[in-house]
C-alpha cells in the first residue's frame, strides 16, 4: 500500500508541475505577442526627435529622426554576406548639434568597398533606437590586427568611440555605397507555443509512466 501511495503522489505531483510549466509558457507566449505588437508599433510610427536620455525600457525600437554630422570615426562589425558578397556593418559616430555624440549603424558595406574613403558629412536620416543583444560570453574580442568586431557590443563600442551608449539603426540611405539594414520584429523569436507543447507532452509521458509503475506494483502484489 505504501508503494502505491508513493507512486500516486510521485505521478500526480510530477504531472502537475509539468502542466504548470506548460501553462506558464502559454502566459509567456501572450506576453511576447504583446511585446512584439509594441515593437512593431514603435518601428512603424512616425519618427520623433532623439530623446535626451533614451532608455531601453522606454525607447527600444523607437523610430527617431536625427540631423547631424557623420564624423568619419567608425567601427566595422563582421556581417557575413548577402548572397555571395561578404561584408561588414558600419557603426559610425554621429555628432549632433551641441556636440552630443551617438552611434549610427549605417548598414552593410561589401568587402571590396571597405578601403574606399568616406569623408565626414552632414546627414538628416530616420532610424530606430536599439540595444542589440549580439554579444555573449562566447563572442571573441575585436581583432587586434584588423580592428574587425564580431558583434555589436554597444557599451564597448561607445567606450571605444567616446560616445554615449545610444545606437540608431538607419532605415534610409546614408550614401557611400552603404546599404541600410532596417530593424524589424522578425528577428525576435516567439517559440513559447512549441515549449508549451513539449511540457504538455512530458506531462502525458509522466502520467503514462506512473500508470505503468502502478501496474507493475499491482502485478507484484497480485
């Protein structure tokens, strides 16, 4: 009898925990869907002036309109390739009126054009504020020989170029053969439905295993 009670408790508690995890994933799915709707609204809205103190919580993906001077100070971030064409992303200093310095992701530049001079110039361009999560503990540091970066590490890039940690991704042409890579919500995953299904399937498997265990106990005691 003690074995039966233990097996039942083991099965019921395990199944409830797994079902609870599945339900939690469904809640997360709804939260992520609401977040994606907010992101899409911020991306597509009419651009506003750059906030004085932009924050990730309030302004991530916010469309902005900026006017200033591209200083010619830049970093290159490895960007794979488009089709058969390798290249880099150009992260350049944008100096605003009053001397405020921010970063602009101008977009993709093909490998063959990397050495082409790009003089400083005035620009007026719309874009989106983002706080990229490209870098992680496995990302190597910038190549000391070539200066090539392997991810957009916003704090490190801002420190390197002596700007505030604000990055604007251009969604319009800024010239010099650089193709803009506008932000969109397609790169933000919402896989919680799949995770929920996995937890529910595990709950079913746990219940079946519990029934099998009870059957084995019954066979031994019969």
